[in-house]
């Protein structure tokens, strides 16, 4: 796993842990790597899990599908991002989401029980790992709260502008890139793709924004329209 150390070192889970400590910790956590192809499921809804995963190359999506197969995107996963940590803490409950590869992916899996339980060798950095895991869970909660803010808007326009405004603020620029294509953005906001495209065209015609594929620019006069 030596090749993934740069990604692991930058991740929130291993923040404040040296590469040497990470290598030792991976052995302690029974970590292993698995490769996945694009569109392959890493986890399916209904699975029982006792591990936490981390993307170390490629990208994946956390999704939910209803009875009829309609897909809603919860969030995107990039190298260094954790997933399934909440369900791994409660292995007796089936997971209520799926994780699917948006490109070829390499994933490191770590035993949650070994993360939450101090090992027999009493690693000095184990406490730091647990603290980092709790911080990661808190960040995930904040991300879901932000999505709920977008979803609480009544119209497609309001949902779309709420999301784009948040992405602009995150990038600290009126011009920015979003991580989704059109279908993924529609799935993320739980709206029809055609309706989304139609609303984007209207917003551009009104001069509120301009866009080209995943690149967007918001007009700073937006609140006057």
C-alpha cells in the first residue's frame, strides 16, 4: 500500500499521523485494497458491513434508489474520502444506500471494530485516529445538512440556484466547476433532467448565469433579478 500513502496522509482520517505510523496502523486495522471498474458497485443497499472504505484512486458516488430504480445522488467520493463509516459502526443494520464507481477505483477497506478498539500494542496514534473519525462523521453530517437546504427549496430554480451558490462560495469564486454531469446533477437535486436543462437555459437567457458543461459563472447581479 506504499503507493497510496500520499493520499492517505492528506485524508481527514489520518490527519496528524506520519507516513510511518500510517503504514503500521494499516496492518493493525487489517486493511486491504480492492480494484473496481467504472459502474461497478462497491456496496449495495441491503448489505451488512463492518468495514469503512476510503477511495484512494478514481471517483465514486453514494446513491439511493427507490423501488422503481429511480436514482438520487447523495454525494461524490474522491481520493481520500471515507464512506460507510456510520453503518460500519452498527454492523447489525443493513446499509440503506449504495456506492457505485464513477470511474475505475481503488478502495482501501479497514475493519471498523479495530478502529474503534485500542489495539493490544496500544498505538500512541490510535486515539488520534478515533478523533479524526468522529470529525469525519461530523463533516458528513454538515454535507447532508447543506443538501437538505437545497432540497427544501420549492421550485427547480430555487434548488438549482441554492446549489450553485453554495458551490460558488465553496470555491470562493463566481466561476467554478461542479463535480456532476447533467444527469448526476438532476439526480442529486431529485429533479427531472429535461426540467433541469430547461431551467438552466432560462437562467442563462436571463443573464443570471452562464455555463459550459460543468463550468458555471454566476452573475453578481443575481439577487436583483
